[in-house]
C-alpha cells in the first residue's frame, strides 16, 4: 500500500509573489533554451546549454536575477531530462519519441511583459475586476487562461524596474463601449465583437477599446515630465491593449 503525505503551503503575499516569479522565470528560461537548441544544426548538450545560459540568457534577461540563480539553472536540468527521454525513445525506434515541448502560461506572460516594458516608455492598461470576472461562470475559464491579473503584475514590476510609466485606466472607464472616433458610448452586449457607431466608424471591438485606452493614457500625461510626453507624441508609447491586438 502506498502512503502519501499532502502538505499545504500558505505563503505570505510577498512569498507568493516570489514563488510566481520563480516559476515564471524557470519556464521562460526553459523555453528560451528549447528555442535555441531546436534550431537546425544546434545540437543539445548540457554543457552547451549552460554556456548559452550564462553568455546569452542571463545577459539578455537580467530580471532572472530577481530570483535565485538556482531557479533558472534548474531549467537546464529539466530540459536535459526531456532530451534524454527523447533520445532513448528514438534509439528504441518508438513511433512517437516525444520531442521536448514548450511550456506555456506564465512563460508567455513573462515574454509579453518583457517585450512591452522594453519597447514602450508609457503603457496604459485597464483596472479590471479580475476576481469578480472569474466568479462569472461564462468568463472564468477564459479569464484564468488569459492570466490578466498576472500580466498586469508582471508589467508593473518590470516597468518600475526599467523606469517605464504605467497608466491605470479607471475600472468604470467605458473603453469597450465607446467609439474611439467620436466618443459616443453604446449599450453593447458582451457577445457583440464589432463597434458600429452612428458616426460611420466600424472597427473590431477590442481594437476600438485599445485606442480608447491609448487616448486615456495621453490625457493623463499632462503632469509628467516634458521629455516623457515628447516621447509619447513621437509614437514611442502605446496602450498595452493596442500592442496586444494590433
């Protein structure tokens, strides 16, 4: 008879944040290594992976240093086990040897938030009521899969680290119900995915919302330093929603 002990972890908010960062960094590192060694002519070896990790990944993604180096180095061990399993099955002439697969979820959010905070100096995002949306059965799966709350958290801490300005749009700002061209607010059902306004503007609803958020951020930049505003006016800034849907 097998006996197992179940242990429940109850981390503090600070500890939970660190655990999430650690998991995300490990997945991100794993995917970066897999992408590199999946290229034609690049052969896997644990030694080569460590060299690439030190010479390229830790330089390109300095936020790895936010967690213990052991966390991201463990990604090399994870991928080595996946490759060794694959090699054994190839040698055994298995029909489906199972080439290593990319890990998703937080790794994708880390890559996206990293790209946004590296590319833009001002990012506008909505203050979504994520906990309330998750309680809605029709939305829960989609909201959880998208990881909205986690994406905002990653954008905010990376933006603070890189000196990027984050503008938070008020929760009741009608970004998805307002025509970006004329400002008219419409009473729209969630199922309606196209903004069709009396002014003649017709646009994908998400893209229309993103443009409204972009303008929202611009309207609230008056108090910022002039150099930041000039950067915005030269097209160097964007709302996070616009970057996601454009």
